[in-house]
């Protein structure tokens, strides 16, 4: 224990810290930040959310199980335990990643014991008693050892977790060995409530638009950009990240292909409606609804660069070439007759689709054929008009997703009518899938801002 004591000075923590005290505790070398200003308010909104209500119905329970299963496999830890921690939160919380150490920080809720118990239940076993606990200015730091093997996964072998149970905040930090983790604990404790801010926190606070809402994520594209890029040099972080492609063999064909991309890119689904092909599984129907579009500087140059990249020579030797609306298209020639799409190169665009019907509609839309593109007056067209000038717009109609996720559900609302709080008004039965999942990215002086939600 003695070698680690210098890493944990008894630093007084203010009992009434300023409004950004928790964010001040983020270590200076962090490059990713996830922040929730008010977990209780977020939970209250979630309880009124149609998607959360759906998860509590017979339709949604299998979806919830699938989400928890994916979380379990993705984190290799107790997903129900993580859910218990989230439910116990009541106030500000933040996650950060600093490379060798990642951490979670939270202000203590009124029912502090519930949060502490939930965290302790989720953590791995404690290390031997001789090195488990350090007194820390009225709180404690408890070390835990991650198992070397978690159901066949060895990604946390040799990693250590530290649980900081302090009157002013609660934290869990996990990383590459005891010294690294205790060093991060020392940084968090010494910085809590102070005036200094980690570069990623300063950038986040500058970029945040208005009052905090829900859960916000801020990521530095390149760690070195946090200290080396001026605010005016907005592209610096992107450029620093792209430089790491250097030294890769065969990079020239990739550069040639990228140089021909004109900037517009779209990934979309065309709703074919149920039963397009008799007996087709719902997941395959979803795949066959997919399309991709990229605008080009010059289609002929892009085709040559693309052929060099995939090293197949002329595409006609590997794919069947047909003419669609006067455009040469290369169709897949495989054993699966349901996957009958391919790709096409137009003078200023490149389109790909696993299903021929979507490929044909994509080509027709680019050729301005009536009825092939987004219908005038639709909510998709309204979204595109609203987002003019954005760097990226992603929109997914959720109708096909409903058929994939709930293949046995009858048509109509999935949720019963709901009386609005404090009024006699009754909200009619609703279908959360009667919506679009929308992501919009816009350029900002210091990088990019992205919003994701349904509408």
C-alpha cells in the first residue's frame, strides 16, 4: 500500500462546489466526454417517452431483452447491474475516456446508499484486503480486480477498477493497472470543484448550444488536437486524424477514390411494403430496401479508380452489365436470386443497392424521372428543406424496422390511449414506428455538432 499513498494526497473537496464541479474533475488527458446534467429530469422524460412505454408492453419486452443482451455482449459485464446504477442516479453524471483509464463520475443522489450499493454490486471482486481501501478526506478508494477471463473474453486482463466513495461525489475508474488508475483517481480528486478544466471539457462547454439537454457526447477527433489546434483552425482536428493513414500500403487507390467524391453522401431505405417477395424473411426485406448514393467529381475517373481499388479489372468481368434507363449498371451474379441489385456509375454520382428495384429507383431519381425521387410535400422532403446547409443528414423511416422487429404484430397503434397529466385531454393510441430516425450534423467553428432523435 505505501508506494501508492503519494498518488493520493488528502486534498480537501469543497462541500458546496460550483455548478461545473463534476466536469472539473475530468482528467486533463481525456478525449471523450459524455455528460448528463440532470439524470432525474432525463428519467422523467424517458418515462413519458413512447419508446420507453413500448419496452414495457408485450411487443417491447423481446426488444428490451435483445437490447440488454447486446449491452451484455458489448460491455462484457452485468447489463442489469448497469441499469440499476442508471436508475439510482439523481443529478449530474459524466463519463470520460483518457486512453489508459476510463471513468464514471456522479453527484450523490438523496438516496446515496442505493447508488453505492448498485455500484458495488456491479464491480468485480475486491483485491486482497491488504491493498483494497485507502482513506481519502472522509471517503474511501476501493480497488477491484477485473477477471482475466470473462466468458472467454480477455480484454480486461490485468485491468483494475477503483471505486471512489466520497461525500461530494461517487466515481468508478477502470484502466491499465493499479498505478494508472490511482493516478487518475488523484487527478479527479485534486481537480474536483476547482477552476481548471480539461481541454475536452473546455471545448465541450464552448460548443454546447444553450442549456444542456438529455445526454450529450463530445469527442476530440485527434487527441493531440486538444492542445495544438486553435479555435479558429476548425479543420485541424480532422486533418490530424487523417494523417494517421500515412504509411499504409496501397493507400494511393484509396486516395484516388476519395479524391473523386464530391461531398454528398446518402444511405437510405426504400419502403417496399410487406410481402414484396413471398416468403422473404423480414431481415432480408430490410436489406433489399437499402440504397447508397455518393456524388462524384467525374464518374469515368471514379470508375477507373474504383476498379484499381477492388483489383478486379473491368467490372464487367465480375458482374453482369445491363442497361437501366440508359445507364450502364453492374448487377450481382451470385447464387442468391433475391439479392439481384448492384452498382451504377453516372457522370456525377455513384449508387449501390442490394435489390434491383431500389437500384432502378435510385437511377431514375438521379435522371429526374417522375415519381422516382422523394415525393414533394412528404415529411422526408420537409426534413431535407429544413436541414439545408447541414454537413450530413440521415433519416430512416421506421415502418420497415417495425416489420423487422415485430413481425407478428398486427397493424395499428402499439400503445394504448394515454391521458395527459393534469388535463382531461386523452392522447390517442400511438405507434412509435410511425416516425423517422433523424441525425443531422452541422459544421461549427471548432468541429462538428450532431443531433440524433426521432420525429
